[in-house]
C-alpha cells in the first residue's frame, strides 16, 4: 500500500470523527474538534487525489467513512446492530477493497 492510500484511510477515520461531531457536538470544544477533523479529512483526501484517480479515492473515502460511522454509532451510541445492517456494511467494505485492489497508481502499477 503506498502512502497515498494511507492518506485515504486516515482521512476516512477523520471523516468518522467529523460526521459524528455534526450530530453529537454540544459545546465549543467539541465543535472545534469537528472542524479540525473536517480540515484533516479533506486535506488528506486532496493529497491522495493528486496521485490516485479521484473517483476511486472518493469512493473509497466515502465507503470507509460510511462503514466507520455506522460502526461508531453501534459501538459508542448504542444504535442497533441489526445482522442485515452488518452484512450490508461487509458488502460495502468488500466493494471498497475490491475497487482499491484494481486501481492503478500514477506510475501505472497496481496500488
């Protein structure tokens, strides 16, 4: 995995932070954390897009962020862990991993 894919994964983790913050932030410190997560998340995604196909970067970023947000809701905010929901998240992750596996980096090699 090259460093640009690492940027995508880290950016997706910060996406979970800001999406969760949009719903749960109640004071200026939490809102500050949310804004910091937004900045880091988008800066990483933009950096990754400079050397990877933008469509693939965005799809992986959003897919990982979506899966992470659903899992964070289940783990930290007591959302239901419906088995069908978990199967659909697994399918989403399988698609994201597959998309990453077939994407070539800027040098034309599989990333």
